[in-house]
């Protein structure tokens, strides 16, 4: 995904898990967070909840291969957030990124 984002002209930083992502977010400003829900230790949903609990407000894209575990009520609680179910085409990811960054469009599950 990082290469797809970079090919679209954006800079992408990566983290190996939710805790590393959290550390990165505490130490730098980001325009957008893309996270998989299924990560060791700190799930993507919990990461977004933690981000929101300290009033960090970048839009987020939550990705999951098991969309039934992530329902619209949970996503509503951590907004602004878009949701992508795996598998998805790279073009869908880029469209979602542009939608959030340029227009603030939220994609509902």
C-alpha cells in the first residue's frame, strides 16, 4: 500500500504494528492515517480510538479482511473514518485517499 500511495504522489510512512504507529503519530503530524484492523497488540480500531482520545484529528482509513467484525457503529465512534474491505483495488485506495484529503468525503461500510 505504501508504494501505491507514493506512486500517487504522496509520502508514506509505515509502522510494523499499532504500537509503532501510535509512537509515530505522537512524534509527527500526519494528514491521514491508514491502518489495518488486524494487527498484533493494538488493532486498527483501537489505534484510531486512541488517536481520537487525545484529540488528534487526521482522517483515517480502516482496512479489514473481516468486515463483519467492524460495524458502522464502531466506525461512527472513531470518525472521521473511511472503511475498506479487503481485497480492494489500488485505485479504490487512492480514490478514498483523495476523497478524504481533498473533499473530506467519508465512505461508509
